[in-house]
């Protein structure tokens, strides 16, 4: 199993994290994949953290890269299925005011459209 999977749909892409830790072991690869998606014209990304229980500064950085790329392309970056720990981290970092957050993938897809 890979650390994350990317499913490209017609109007958006879904990035699903498949590991418990969103940290420096996967963040550099994740960032480069987000840049590739952006260069391919993907403006709407659903970032699903359903397996992640922990996120460090490099993980947050990857999330912010995705958010910035989508925003500058005129699209939207939505994160969903956050664990309590990751919710707290985003809140403490005061990123909840700039990130689009959904409780589920279904809600996230609604926020994308």
C-alpha cells in the first residue's frame, strides 16, 4: 500500500492519505504530486485524511502548498476526515480560518462544487 492515493475525476482530484502519520516521510513526495496535479490543470482537490491520526509541520506545509496551488489557479482545496489531534493542530496554528474543512468526503465534495 502506498502512503497516499490520487484519484483523478472529471472536475477534481481526490488525494487520500493511507498512513497514520502525515509527516516528513511522505510530505516531500506529496507536495511534488500536488504540484504535478496543478500543472495538469487540476484546480479542485479533496484532501482526505481518513487514515491520518498525526500531522507535523511538514504535513501542514503540504496541506498549505495544496491550498495555495488551488487558490492561485482559481479553484478550491478542501480537507476532510480530520482526527481530533489534527483538528487541534490546525486550530492552534490558526489555519482553520483559511482552510476549507469538511467532516466527511461527501461534505467535502459538496464544498468543492
